[in-house]
């Protein structure tokens, strides 16, 4: 009788441990998926910022050229 009770208790502990492990694995999988999504978003933002910076530098160069043209008008 004692062996059966101990077996049932141990089996219950094992089931609880498995349930806890499964729950932890689901949380881990969720965090990994979220990290991958965040990485993709960061890469996209980084690309957008690079493009915006290139456009800003181009606009800045155009403004400098315009400033030079305005400071040194040439008669045509």
C-alpha cells in the first residue's frame, strides 16, 4: 500500500514538473519569437534611418550650393 501511495505522489510530482517545464518552454518560445520580430523591426528602422540620412545629406549639399549661388550671382 505504501509503495502505491509513493508511486502516485511521485507520478503527480513528475506530471507537475512536466507541466511547469512545458509552460516554461512556451514562454521561452514566445520570447524568442518576439526577439526575432524586434530584430527585424530594428533592421528596418536602421535601413530607413540610413536612407533618411542620405537624403538629408543630399538636401544639405543642395542648400550649400544654393547659398554659394546666391552669394556669388553671375550675370548671364
